[in-house]
């Protein structure tokens, strides 16, 4: 059993996209197909599902841990760990490009665009 690295798991919380729309977006992004709720890309698995911590029918706020959709990125090998930062970055940028909101919760947020999305939440919204 190998030691877990900081790249061994990432959870991305999403608002503004439903689970099925997020799956379609990621299938197009990675040119793959979800089997049940999992998309396998070489040495990385991506799972999209409803966030069990979500609050029903609540407008998205900066409380991203309550956002309705979660995307989990999990490498299944050391080669997968090497590509985790790139994979998560591509997912974040795709969700933002689709007018969704996304924040990554992982041990390598400082290596991601907008610090994993938290930097976007800190932006003041125009009145």
C-alpha cells in the first residue's frame, strides 16, 4: 500500500449546473462516457453526484459546502496523481465557462486557478 499524497483526492462543489448537465459537460471535456456516475480517464476517476450536504431549494451562496453538486476526482495510480492538478483545473475552467460556480476542496488548491475557485468568491460583486 502506497502512502497517500496531497494529490490523492479532490472534491469540487458546484452550483448553477445540475448533475446531468455536469456529466454532459465533462464527457465533452474529456471525450469520455460516464458509467453509472463515474468517468474513467486513464489513471483518474471522476464521479459526479448530488452533494449529500446540499440544502434543498436554496439559492447558491458563498457557503460552497452546501452547493448542490459535487465532483470527486480520485487518481487510481501514481501516474493519475501526477495529472490530478491538470484534471481538476480543466474541470473548474469548464464549469466556470458554462456559467456555473465551482470551488475545489483539496490539499493543492494553491496550484489551481483562482486558488481552486475560492478566489472568485472573494471578488466583490457589483451593486
